């Protein structure tokens, strides 16, 4: 079940991307697609 996850990048900025509960607590690479306010939106690559 895909949901939106909120994560922090190495630079301490936030990014929202589609993901599952299995990804919580794990590192993943995300392509940044847009910026809304101070939060990026992206997709896993």
C-alpha cells in the first residue's frame, strides 16, 4: 500500500514521496521533483 512518507535529507531539508511502511527507518535515494514552501516533493529512484 503506497502512502506519502515525510523524510529528512542529509542537508536536514524535508522531502515527501510515495512509499510504504516497510521503508520507515531505512535510507533511500529520492529524485526531487518540486518545492512547496520549505518541503520538497520527490519520487524514489
